[in-house]
C-alpha cells in the first residue's frame, strides 16, 4: 500500500489517476488526458508508467496508442483505507 500512496503523493500523478478513473469507459490514452495537465506528453507518459508500476493502472497497446485503466482492486483498497481514516477522524 505504501508504494501506491507514494505514487499518488505527486499532484500530477494524482490528477492523472483521477482523470483516468473518471474518464468515459474507465480507460484513457495519453492523448485523452494530457491536455488537462501542465506538463509535456513525455512527462505524462512517465507519470503513467510510475502509476502502472505501483499497481494502480493497467495498460494495453492498441495500434500506436497505449490505453490506461484503473485497477479496480487498487481503487477499492484506497477507498477502504481512506474510509478508515475518515472514521478515525484523520484529516490531511
């Protein structure tokens, strides 16, 4: 869990993770989400690799594009963890 939280600690990665999780169809390619962040496309790709390596995203190549999707189990475990923090009165 620490690896996942560390990956999401970066504001750009958190923004990308959120964009993919809320994207229509539950998946997105770099071209779908790179306009919403203030970093270059290669930097977006690097951040997505970090999220994938942390087990938060899966990737699938389709022709010349790579599509990313949130791992449902990772999202569920983060929800459980954050829910526990809220119940315990922990705030950021």
